[in-house]
């Protein structure tokens, strides 16, 4: 990418990033249209290619930016010594919410990228995708499972929370009036319900 992108005003950077996140999250790499990205961002196609060179250039930048941004939010929200199963999950959730407050489509994009199988895109993001997965898995492995009931498989319980949160993200982000704080409140209600069913007396 052209490093002069960082010289743009932050509002314009974010407008371009959010437009690309939205379009790639909806269509995946192959079917995403740069025409749709520039239309959503309110910029010229020439400007998009000036900064990113090509469609794959936009996609590669976007994946790198999204994973770095989320990783930074995780660093800021997840306490180094936290290993409580649900406490840890809630801190990860707060990092996700902070990310979505600035980039609502960021996790819809990352999830779509997890499903990506178009060779050009996979070749570009494959290594970084593996690294991001290792970071998220390392966080999950920190969780203390000793307080869970014998019937609450710790991996499946975590997966249930992930599936629930992802469903809420999908529902909320696609609405016309997404608010990260309202999403957080709704997600915590589900997490608390799962906690009540999974923790030993």
C-alpha cells in the first residue's frame, strides 16, 4: 500500500476502511466489488487504487489492519493475569465491542475471511490468519475450567458463547442503528445466562 494513506485525515481513513470491511464481509473476496467499496466510501476509484494498487491490495491491507487493531484492543482490555473462565470471556468481549465501536463490520469481515477459499486471497492472508487464530486460541487456553460443572464441556461452552455473540453481531451490525453499548448489554445478558447454567454451586 501507499504509506501516504496515513497522511489522510482519520475520518477519511476510517470511511474507506469501514466501506471495505462492509463490502468484503458481505460478499467475500471474489464477489466483492471495488465499485461498491468506493460508492460506499464516497471516494473515486482512482483514489482507492492510488493508495492500495489493486483489489487484493485493499484486501491484504484490510486483513492486516483488522487483526492488528483487534489484537491491540485485546491487549488493552484483557488483564495479563486474568484466567477466570467467564471473566476472561467478558474481557475479550469488551475488546470486541471497543473494536466494533470504531469499525462495526470488523468481526463480520474476519469471520468471512475465515471462510475464504479463493486462492489469491488465501495466499495473501493465510499466514496472518493462522497467527490471529493462535492468539485467540491462546486466550481461550488460559481459562480456568475448574469451576465449571462436570456436564459443561469447557470447549463447547466457549463455542456456545462464541456462536451466540456472533449471532448477535450479525443481527445488530446489520441494523440501521447499531450501537456498541447496547450490543454489549445484550451480549452480557446471554453470557450471564450461560454462566448460571455452567458454574458449580
